[in-house]
C-alpha cells in the first residue's frame, strides 16, 4: 500500500491523559501536513513539515500539542493533558514539494480522538 | 472572515439531476484550487483540480472565476454514489497549506 497511513484509527482517552498519533506519508513525498477536523467543519491546518523541518504551526496548535518528523519520514503528533475540546478527527496528508503541491494533497484515513 | 466559504446545503436532488455548487474565497492571491470529496467519517479525497480555463472530468465540470473570486462544481447526471460532502479548497501564494471550506453536502435520492 503506497498511500498515507495513520495509526491508530480510533483513540478514546480520559481527560488529562497524553496521546500520540503516527503518520506514515507516501514515501516519495517530502511534505507532510497535520489537520484537524470537527463535525460539520472542513479540515483546519495545524502544522507542516518539509523533510524533517517543521516550517509552520497554526495558532490552533497550543503548547499542549507537539509534532515531530525526526528523520523526514514518519511523523508523530502528541497531545498532552487532553481536553474534551480536543475531540476531533486528526488528518495527516502528504504531497510532493515545489510545484508538485499543485496536484493536491493525499490524506490518510485519519485518527478519530474522543476525550471522555 | 473565513478564507473559503461554501453553502453547507444539504442539496437534495433526484438521480439524473444536474447540480452545481459554488464557493467563494477571500484572498485574491490564491493560486491553486481544488474540489475534494468526503464521505461520512472518511478522509477527504481529491476530486479534481480547478484550472483557470475550466476543466471537465466525465460528469464533473469545475470553473474558476478569478474576477469574482469564486469556484464552481457542476455534476451532471447525478448518481446515488455522488452523495457526499464536497469541500472547496484554496491554496494561497506560499503553497504551504490549503484552506478548506466547511463543505457542501449532497444527497442524491432514487
């Protein structure tokens, strides 16, 4: 399978716990993006990497959120001290760099987080 | 003001109907435009890019009007399988991220 892979698919956690999600992008894509989507809304940008460098972070990404892409391949998104408002679908996407982004992103299946 | 605005719908149409969605974007520096399709509780999937000259892919036609800053999607001969949410997507001048509309929900009924 050469698509974008996300794990886990679903996560239920208690408020205050830490959670970590993983994304494996398409191997030849050097750009990786994290988005968050809540019910009835479109995906909202969280952060993006070019290779291992995190180049941009949204104001939505509070200090409880951290993302890494240590070797420029897979990425992790960690949420510390989860809150009920963090409940959402977390989507990872990848794209080629440069003009390749004009062909659009490829999304993974997402991780659905429920904070109880 | 949101970067991308769409009518949330739902648009309820019979099979075989033609339906059109519009979306407006706020930043005139926007450079790339797309329509994504999203099924319930699934990830968005690229339906088509939108080119300045307009483009067609089977039953789907996308148009871009830069002067009025809107994008349209026309679906001809609607199928039951077209039922989904259609997301309008705009990429700004720096190519670093896409802005998504909230989506327009389409229900195609037998």
